[in-house]
């Protein structure tokens, strides 16, 4: 059985990596770009800084800053309209997973006309798009190194998962200094999201010898650095460790696939507008408990890698320690349960359980889980996580 491994052709990491954007554009002869970002990146001054750096070397920049959390099809189409109007030669993504995912789809649309629904699933983008340069500002999604984009179809209340090598950024500039100002709540949510990526990449039915080392390194780095980064936002070593973990987790899961946590998370985001990282974190302990029996030795390795069990503990004890450890981690990081999240309504949640279960299974990710659930089991897992 063969497997495919895709990452950006150029990956630059470390303090000051963002300064390499202009040289990377110049190397490719690009003189006009569309910067895809969000309003916060503009108001905090980071987007204007990028614009100024490029203008200083004669690169023209048009800014599209209308990306919302969990970007919608309307966001993408508005960005594409801006791209067409400006005639930009390439796309630069600046921000968390939402701007980067949005930028990925904007960049392929010149060669792959809408509707976006035709890209949903695996390997559904026929042609390569414009060069894409990704600059992450959160240590969580890993989107800067993945061939995955998730865009919400608001008409159907469905998150469309798109996976294709044509969505992969050309260049990723991973600068941990851009995360030093992240507030603790965001650090916690995207940090557990990163851990979810590492765990699901490692236990996925599509895991490979190339993805396993990246997944385990991601898990180890989260165990070493997440809580320090949460307690001490300016701790440079912890921020650097978490940024590296996010990038490694992205490279791992994009090539081995995520599993049931992500499958169940997407409907929560689409229907209740819960940020992706938080919904993953809320579901991770419950789904892990359900899945352990399907890959007991691998879950035991995860627990040992995190240092949550003794090296000589039997696999079952190690896996039990992992589940209880994930629950305790959420409590320490003040990550709420589903029922405690402000946007969640119990009656509406109960009424949508069957739709959420169906949408989760259609996404394809649950089929890669160590234990592949039925729709009835997914409904029960939602109830347990509530």
C-alpha cells in the first residue's frame, strides 16, 4: 500500500521568519499580492507592518481583511472578487487557521471556478492555483503546512472539508514571535487543538512511518510547553515549542488524516459557531475514551510521550491515564464543557443531534478513527460530551 506525503516546498521557522516574506516573493518575481487576513490583524498593526515591509521593496499589496472565524463561502467569494479586481499575482495569508484556509481556496479559484461545493472531499481540486504564502499567528491549526481547508456552507449549515495538494501553501513562514501576544484563553484552545492533531494523526488508520515521528514530536512538545505558554504568555521558549508543535502536527495530520474528534467538531462549529479549537478540546477526552480499544498500544504510547504514566505501566493503565489526563488538562486550562459554552442551547443541541451525527460521518474523518462509530454511537458521544 502506498501513501502520499505533501508539505510546502519552502518552510522557514524561527524568530523573525516573517521578514523572509519579501525575499521569497522576489525570488519568484512576484510584484503584486493580495493579503488575506482579518480585522484584528489590521487593528493590532501586524497587517500594516507586512504591507509596509513589502512596499519598501516595491511589492504592491491589496488587503482583504474580511475573513471571519470559521470562514464561510461568502468570505471566500468576496476575497476572490477582490483578487480578480486587483489582478494580484499571488496570495499571502496572515493570521490563524481561518485566514489561511480562506486564502487557500481564494488562491485556487482563478484556475478552478466555483461552486466551492465541488471541492469538498479528497482530491477534488483539478488545477493548481496562484502561489500562496502562509504566515500563521497562532500556534494551533497547522494550516500553514497542510493541504486542507475547511469552509462553512451557510446555506446548508455544513463545514466543507477540502483536501487536495493544490491547496498546499507554496511557502510557510513560521515565526513564533507573532504568538507572544496571544491571550491565555486562545493559547489554551489552539494548544489543545494542536494536541488533538498530534494524537489523531498518530492513531489514524492512515498513519505512516513518515507521519508517526512528527505526530509524536508534536505531542511531546505540547506536553512540555503548553501550560507554561498559557501561564506565562511572554515565555519565548514555550511559545517556540508550541509553534513547532503546531507545525509538526499539521504536517502529520495532513498526511495521515484526522479522525473522529474533527468529524464531530465540524458540525458544532457550523451550527453553533463554536471556534474549532475549543470544540476539538471539548470533545477530545470523550472521543479518546471511546476510541482507546481500537488502538490501545498507540494510545498508551501517547500517554507515555506526554509523561502522564510511568514507562513500565501496562497499555490499559497508560490509556486510562491518558483519558483522565486529558480531562484534567481541560480543567486546568479553563476549557469549558459543551453545556457551559455561552452559545450552546440544550434544547437546540438535543434537536440537532441526528443532523450533527450524519454531518460528522459524511465528512469522512470518522472512518479513519481506530473505532469507526455508527450514527447512533456518534449521537451518544455528543450526549456524553455535553
